């Protein structure tokens, strides 16, 4: 069964409002180990030099958030049909709620806020959110510097 899964692109740093079909959704998924997670925060954009907390991250000037929320991951797998650096992520029930709330907040702010994704202890993306994501599944495109296998390991490590 095909499912519609929003894609988060770390390479081009933008949220795609359109959904992408995943032909192998549910196949070859790696069950998470305890602690598998992505850290997420919503941050305001800013003008460089306007505030000491305004920093350049992944090509965007944003205010450093006071903290990140942990979004639990139930399953993560390579999305080989989408590219060698793409992973399918399915959040836990609680993770789905947290992710929905944060993407809704970012989407409602329009162009003034970004969703920051921290994976492996490092901010990997600053994403413009066009609409809330409430189905508990996303695809994340990593830069060519990370393979899908490396991305899976980072997410599983939480």
C-alpha cells in the first residue's frame, strides 16, 4: 500500500508542501531502539548582527532556540526509491503529537519562523514549513555527505 509522506530536505533546506509517494513504505524498516529520536525546535528568523543570539545555521539567520524537543521515532528505514540519502521516518504516538504541534506553530508563523532539526547532536536543517504535518511520517533527504545508513544510525542513537 502506498502512503503519502511529506519530505524534509536537508540538502535544499525547504519543506515540500507536496507529498511524495513511497513505494516501499513499510518494507525494510528498522525498528527503533530505545531512545531513537530527532530533536526539533521552532526558531525566529533574524537579520545578521541584529542580536548576539542571531546565528547563521545552514544558510539561514535564526535566533538560537533555548531548547529542542525530542520527537520519538518508532521506525526509520532507507527510502532507496527516493535516493541514496533519503530515509523514511515514522514517529511514535507521542512523537507524532510533538512534531504536529511544532510544524503547526512554524507554519502559522509564515516566513518569520523555521523548524530546526537536530540529528546526531548537530542541527542538520533549517526548514521552512508550509503546513502542519500530522500523519506521523516524513521523508528526510540528507546531503550527499551522509548516506541513508549513516542517517539511520544517527536517528537511532537519538
